């Protein structure tokens, strides 16, 4: 009987996801007019939530994970909303370590769609796909009685649907680099201005931005809104240990000393992301928004994982190590190269690469070519996918041999066979998160 119920819930959830997917035709349109109307008709559930709002080009997903995991470990009923998903749609909305159930996904989607239909019948523009999903998340977290909701911005900040939050507990802005320039601007100042749109009057701002012009723009917005600005870049830390299982570091934030902090996410950028999360949590603690136990805080940081971001899915003594990384823009690819140099120095790496056509593919491949010996170019399953032959030309121009296999699963099979035959130490699957999601599902099928 239970199995039949599960199948029915899966079917209904699939139907809900398909209904949400129908809104894809409205594109990705920034602005809060539609979201304001939709949330008003839903009773403004976001106003019942204590939110931590996180924006940035890279690192925001990991910062969200560190904050979420630390709060969960301290016994708070905590939700997290992120995008995109890699394997299953339900990943986007999570509560206390569990993805939203199929039954709840169907239930809250239907409730949102009723109000969407009322909106359009009354002559309002239809919400976008992302706006519908965001509304489902807010409604779900409010109905479940969340203590805190960690909300990741989808695109930009000012006009993102998550920016319906009027008074978050804290606003966090991570690294800023070039991405979505057609929507956010062609300079780091313009992009930072859009990200800074999440800053609200009097709300503390946590900033981890290392480019001067972008940092100045964030600081201006914080000053204009009367916000206390905390700069993560001013925090000093000692990196005690790096190994294949993570990093350990010491630091001092404010007057609080943190010793032997262990994280399982790999790479120097992840230490900086953990520092950003620590400063956020420390700010909330100082304002008495939360109470945390040191041991549980450490447990939460150590347990935090961000799938598809330098994720090692095979590290056995038999066969090559397999690494997944959604290095989908210039800064992400540079961080990937740095992490590979740290954790896989001198190792022979074969890469399966696939990127979208609206990304800086030449810069991405340049970074990857600095650490990878050979490539197989493929095409993520997305209408914006860059032609694999064009990608291969860029890779070969950068001085690395590259085969072309447009079908991702075939490219993976070819890479695994070739790596074992040619004694490569690792197979890297990198680029678009659409590629990572598809091939992660193949690699972990039956294991999760």
C-alpha cells in the first residue's frame, strides 16, 4: 500500500514539475511587480520568515550550505532555497536535511498555481518559472514553521524574485565577477550594483568581495541604507591542513576565536566561503538572533556539502578519481584550477568539458587547460549549449588535445575507458551545471 502511495506521490509531483516548467515560456524577466502581486494573493508568507539572504556570482551556494548546516546542527528548524538543481527538482527546496517531499511539492505548487490563474484572469502578467518556484519555497517554509530560511538569489539581486524579502536578518554578498553580463551589466561596478540591490535599510551586510570597484559599490549601498558592513576580506586565518577530505583552519572573528575549524568542501575558496558563513553566524549571534553551541557549530560546518562543486564521487584505489565541478564561468574555472593544483599536484587529468554559449568559454577553457592534460568536448542538454566542435577548437588553441563527443553519457564512457587505459590519475567533469547534473546521476545511480 505504501509503495502504491509513493508511486502516486511521484506521479503527482512530476505533474507539478511539468506545470511549473510550462512557465519557462515566459523567460527570465527581472523585476518584482509580478512577485509582489503573487505573494500578496498568497497572504505574504515570506513576512512570517526570518531570512538570511545571499547573493553573489560565485560561492553563494556554498555559503548558504555552511550557514544552513550550522543552524540545523544547533537544532533550529531551517530551510534552504537554492538553484539550479542537479539531479532531482526537489533539491531546490530543503528543510532540516530533507528535500521537499513529492506530496508537499504537489500540494504547495497547486496552491500557488491557483493564485497565478487568478492573477492572469485579472489581467496581470504571468509570473516566470523561477518566480513560481520561489513562491512555492516561501509558502512551504512558512507553513512548516521554519525558524530560519536561507535564501539564495537566483540572478543578480535587485530584480530577483527572492528580493521580495523586506527585512532579512542579514544580507550576504559573496564574490563578484563577470557572469550574465547581458542582464546585469558589462562592468563589475554595474554587476555589484545589481547584487547590492538586496541590501535593506539597517540590515547588517556581510561582504566577501575582493575586487576594489565592486567592493566600493557594495560599501556605498550599505552606507546609503544605514547598514553596518562586515568585510570578510579583513579576516585573517591560518590554514593548518589541506587534504583530500577537506581543510582545517584557525581564525578570529570580532573577539571570538575559532580554532581547528574543519570543513569537507575542498579548495581555498571554500575556506573563504566558510569564513563568510562564520561572520554571518557571529553577527546573528551578537545581535541575539541565534544561540549556538561551539561544538555543534563545528559539526555543522564539517558536515556541509555542496553537490557538484568539486565533488569527488570515486576515490578508490581501483581506477581513476572522478571529480565533478560546476565551473560554469570564468571565476569558477579559475577557482577549480587552483583547487586542482592544491589537491592534485602533478597528476594526470582527463577532462570532460561542456559549457553554455553565453559563458566566457575561452576564459573557462584557458583555466582548465592549465591543469588538465587532455579533453573530451561535449554538449550539455540545454538549448544554450556551446557546439562541442567550437569548444574543442578553443581547447586545442590553448595547446591541449581534444576529442569531440556531443552525447554527454558517451563522452563520460569514453573518458572512463580512456583514463583507465592511459593511466590517468583523475577524470574531471566540468563546466555547465546541466552537464554536471546529468552525469552525476549516471555516476551515482543506485548509490544514493
